[in-house]
C-alpha cells in the first residue's frame, strides 16, 4: 500500500490531483483529541488511516505525566470516546499512541508501556488495530519502550535516508534502512507498515528518484512490508519530491486500494516474578 503525509499548504486531495496518484494510506497526527473531520473523511473514502494521538498535557508533568495519567485510568472517558470514534472504521485504522516516544522522554519506557497497553486494550475492544512507532536505531538493541509482541498489530517505524540533512556524507539505500526493520517484524510476527519514510534529495552523485525506484523493488521482494507513508512535506527539512521523482510510485505493485488491517485481542497483563507487567 502506498501512502502519504503532506502539509505545507497542500492537502492530501490536492496532492492526488497534482500527482495523479491515489494513496491507499493516509498518515495523520493528533493531540489528545477526537479525530479531525479530515481524518474521518479519509476513512469514509475507504482509505487506511495511520493515526497518531499524543498523550494529554499535564502541567508540570510533561509527556511522562500524560503517560502516567493514561495508565492510571484517569483518561478512560476520553480514551473510550476515541475508540468509539474509530470503531465504525475498524479494519482501516492503525492507531499509534504517541509516535516516536523515545524522542520526548528517553528514560521513561516503563511509563509509556503502561499507558500504551491501556490504550491498546481500549482500541482492540472496538476492533481497532494498534501500531508501534519506535526509533529505527533501536532495532539492534533492547528497546525499553516496546510494549511486547502480543500488544502490537503492526510495526510502524520511521526510517529516513538523512544524508546531508544530518551533516553526513553517508547515503543509505532502502535496503540498508529497511533490512533490520524487516528482520525485526518477521521475528515478532507483525506486518511492517511504515509511518514515515523518505530520502534526502541527493546531489550529483545520488538520485532520490532512483532511491524511490529501489524502495518499490525492495517492497516486491519483502512481503512483510505491506505499506509505507511517504513523508512528502516540509518540516525541519524540505522532503517534498518533484513529480518526476515520484514516478516510481506509479508502479502497479503499489496498491491504491487498502488491505484489511487485522486487530489482536484484548490482553490481561500478567505479573512476572519481578513484579513487572509482561
């Protein structure tokens, strides 16, 4: 499934009209709030929406305070309202609780996991799949934010070919960025549906259009990679591609109709011998 996130004054519908490509996936970002009208419209148009919701704001407590509040059950009313809002579209929603949580509180994995699991149970009770969006660099070592295999329906990491955006001269191919994520998803038994992906524009030595073509060919030979969202917008860096660069994504292998997203069961946390939920 080919997907996009776009901003900087260009809506997803305008993007489609300009580039003559209908994405099957739409990437959306929210605060601790009900889904916006545009999100619901995408779902009604039969898209898969990968939607992130950040935790509630707790004055003086930061994101960790928000995680603790969710884990305690204090936000259950809002959480239930969120689950009800997405329930009519179950099978076409991937709900991510706070994408890339490591960036905001790198030492508080246990607090995030406790909150994630409460969110996951509320969503799964309504048939809504949950995804985990960790930091790709964590795949080669223990990840204290990972909630556990049985609590995740899809791996939704955000790999980039940063190249000169990070002051590096290291151009990373799609295989170099995705091989560890594919191996991890296969090991855990989850589909890999990337929440964000893109490449530096390149230079005289490197071509972003060729990078996109390599990404499409990579997807064909790694079926665990079931979809990805092109982060085609201007944020800290300008990731927007040209129409010519986007041509590889017109390959018929990339579906414009969505695959169903399966949802796992509601879980009961079990205490391990050390007293920690497992």
